[in-house]
């Protein structure tokens, strides 16, 4: 008489779990290395493509005509060809 056994033995199950664990560990290692290298590349590209401006003039607070004159000279230094800036400042000066 033959007896038919169905299912897996404990050794087969342990082998499958070990193989899945090894594949998962190798995949996790590659994934974390990929993320780290990608983050380093992004940080490097961001620093190179978006340098921080060092010579950009900031507009002062306008409280008097002297402040408008200073703002006009600042605008002339950063954009000397723009006549719209001068006409706008002249209209604001006349309103004081």
C-alpha cells in the first residue's frame, strides 16, 4: 500500500524562507544605495543649477522722498535701461 503525502516538508519551507530573505536583503541593500546616490546627485545638481545670488539689491522701505531716491538709484544700478522703473518712481515722488 502506498501512502500519498501532500504538502511541503519543513526543510523545503525553511529553504524557501531563506532564499526569499537573501533576495530581499540584496534588494534592500541595492535600493538604499540607489536612494543615497540619487540624493547626493540631486543635492549636487541643485547647488550647481541654482547658485545663491550675492549681488542682488533689496528694496528699502519707502517712507520719504529720500527713500524713493535711494530706491531709484538701486534700480538704476541693477537695470539701467528700464525707463518704466524711473517713471513709476517719479509718479510716486510726485504723490508726496
